[in-house]
RNA sequence: GGGGAGAUACCAAAGUGGCCAACUGGGUCUGACUGUAACUCAGAUGACGUACGUCUUCGUAGGUUCGAAUCCUGCUCUCCCCA
C-alpha cells in the first residue's frame, strides 16, 4: 500500500491524497462505508460502487470470525471473493467490541475473552490470533488489536489502557511481520493511537506508534462518549505528531460535521455506521440539513428525497413515499435511506477534496458546517 | 319471531365497587443512534397547567352507594345461534 500526499489546503491542515492498494486506488479524504458482517447493510455491491462511489469498505474481524467463521472465508478465497467486493477492504480488529460488548467480555493482558453475542460461547481474542484472522479474511488494511477506551475513562484507567494497547500493538506487529498474506496481494497493518481525552497520553501514544513505520495510522477511542470539543482537541494533538506522508484514519467518526472538522485537522480516512444505521432508523443527512423522515411534515411532500442528491434514489422516490416506507417498516425504506446517506457522505468527502485542491476548503467548510446542522 | 353475547380512549383489548384518566398491543407524535449485540431504543399520546393539581370521560338516560367503567332499571345500537 502506498500513500501520496497531493496537497494541503491553505489556512487548514486539510489534505488531499491518494492511497494505492492492490485492489485499487482510494482518493483521500475518504469515507469508508461499514460492512460489519461482510455486507454494507441493505446495499448492493453495484450501488455501492457505481451509485454511491465507495472506494473502500470495512469488515469486522469479530463478527466475521463468529459468523460465517474463518473456514468458510478461507474456502471462499478471502472476503473479497466471498462478498464480491473487489475494491479495497479494511477490517476492524474487534477492538471496538472490547468497548461495545463491555458487559460480555473479560480483559486481560493476554487479550479479550468474548462471550459470543450470538450463542454465548467463549472466544479468546489475542493480538496474535487477531492478526491471523485478518490474514485469513484478507483485508487490504488490517487494524491492530486495541482497547477502545471509553470516552469518560479516568486518567489512570486511560493510561493503563493506552499502555496495554501499546504492548498489544507490539505483539500485533511481531505477528504481522512473522506471517504472510494468503491470497497473493499485500496487506498493511495500521497501529491505533489511544489515550482517551488526555493530551499527554494521546501524545505519548502517537509518539510510540511511530517506531513501526506503518503504512498508515489510526486515531481510536474517540466519539465514544466524550464531548465533541475534546475529540477535536485530541485529533489536533495526535496529528501534530503523526507523519505527513502517511494516511491518518479517525476511527468510527462520525456525523457529517465531525468529518469536515476532522478533515480540517488533517484526517484522511473515516468510517461510521451512522449513514446506514441512522438511515435505517429514518434519519437523512443532506447538504441542506438533517431530516427525520418519521416526522409528519414529510407525509405529503411529494418532492424528490433530495433534489441535490447524487444517488438515483434521491430522484426516483418522493419524500412522502420514503416516509411511508419507513413508517410501514418496509425494507425498501431502510435501503433508500441508507443509500442516500452513503451517497451523501461520499459526495461530502469528494467535495471536500475538490475544495482542498483548489484552496477553497476553509470557507466552503464553514458554510457547510452551518448548513449541515440545520434540522429540516 | 325465539335464544345468547356485547357496547371502554384513534383502533384492538384488559379492567367487573375505592389502589382507574383507566393494563397491554397497534397506530400516532417526538427524541436518541458515531471502528454495528441496533430495520433498534427511549419518552409522550382525554383537556388545561412547567408542576403539586383541576376538570371532563368507559353506548345513552336514570337509580343504588360515602364512592360506579364496574351493581340495578329503561332505552339505543352491534354481533352470534335457532326458526
């Protein structure tokens, strides 16, 4: 994997770049749709690629390991062959599940023991076997196994957690270099910076991660309950330290505004379940603001879903019809909303890239941020 | 014509003397959702008031009772069975 930094915007740290993987090119800044179980919920590959314009998608180690299981994925010849997505894939390591499944897992120096959310069976995830699993899944970008520290963690907890993530990273890296790709294309491993909302911990974590000279670096443990201003502050601290010539991935973020603020602070890659999950739950993100499609005011609005939208669903269906589908619990409603949101997210980062390249990012961003917060 | 059952809030449906402005579903309204245990979750849903509360409700008109959605009587309507 290679990263080429094309341009940094005036009056901003926003960057335009290009990542080249064996499965294709990614133009940054980029938003990566989340396909936890190997599928971006409700979205066909064709729409993902041609309508939405996704350049890379996510998968999840924990979920795929549990179901369908590694044997099936290996038999298929890796996740790309299995799900038919021939572009780049990034897999999360299960580190987020250490956070989100807090009630059904036990943490130790060795790793995290999960109680499967599917059948209750016990599974030990270690930095080593998580690397092996991601080799088997065949992700173009593998993520280090970390503890995603909760946003409200006390300093001492955050320090110990961050230090353990560091030790885990070392074990990840050893296993990574000791093993080889299984399917004939190369894989990268991204370390993850932790440290909760404490600048000194973040700085320390970012410094320590540099020793691996990785192909890219991630900022984790944000948008997990901490105030937004803390999130932005941490991004600033970390990006001051991370190398210019490597992509920076802000994990799990976020709202359209979060993404623009992240780009402004020098982040290149984002992923988030919001466009799909909130879409399924009836919320639309548009360039004019947020729409809650369950609100009655859309019931007799027969205008297009989003006249400015780039997806065919934006013009094919009316707001009234989409609202009807969502209220009626029709699958198509969730699909349309998800597809619209993803197309909007991809439009947003593409637009950001354009404005970075022609040095109009800052003013464009300010105007967009104002607009995006409006509730329609 | 004879026999039986029933009428409760937008709908369905509990409640059968005080803990009932009335369980529970659905519907409706409003929120929340950030490396997906999530097409999920939370709140509201007679009126007025921020609230303690006040007022009007359980087909309808009366009655019994300290007190009635609940008991009694008349009326109206609905459904089922037999002719």
